C-alpha cells in the first residue's frame, strides 16, 4: 500500500525540521516543495509549475514518502491521489513566532525560497497571517504545536504513533 505522510502548516512553523528529523530516524524519503522551488528559481508561475511537476514525478516513484508543504496548493491534492493512504499532520505555530523564526532565518543566512504569489505590497507578516487563516480549511489527522513541543519530541511522537 502506497502511504504518504503530509506535513502541512505555516511558513517557518517547523515542517521542514520535523519532516527531516523523521526522515533521518526512519529512512523514509522527504519531499519538500521549497527545495524544488529553490532548484527551479520559482519566481514566476511557469517555474512554480515546473517545481511541482518535478516533485510530483519524483514522489510517485516511492511507496512511502514524507511531503512537506503548506498543504494549500491545488497540486497537493494531485499528489494525494497517487497514494492509497494519506496521513495529514498539521504543524501549528503562532503567527508572531513564525514571523520571529523567519526573521532569524534571514539573520542566519537561510536561503530565501522563491515564491511567485502575493503582491509587491504584501509583507511577511500579512503572508504568514494569510496562510494561517487558510490553514483552517485543512482537516488534519494529527496536529502538533511546534511552539509548545520541540521538533525532536514531535518527530518521536509521530514515529511512535504511526509505528514507523
């Protein structure tokens, strides 16, 4: 049975950290849309679709995979259809903490992920607030607060709960 564990949540909520920890602990490959966006320099819609197309082609070659994205793209539903079982894990974090983490990433030299949506007047804060509001449309199977729990603790709990 093809199984997908999909990590969804806001910008800088901890999805990448947690999914990468779980990948190291279990050997399950992780697919992050941000990595594909960086590879394709997805500043426009054509390159954004190229990033999603490559991720989709790569992930369908696996029987078990971890997917890391906000969960809001229409393309995510296409990926979900390729799997017999999809487990959605929401990583929640307050807007102010996501913004603080994003600002710290910049100070640490973190590579900025290209993103072709939004407008020139949108701030990081309004983007994060917008994603936060949109996340209420997603009904996860499991939810964790990366503000209340550490990444290692969350990854271990997921591993134990899903018996990975």
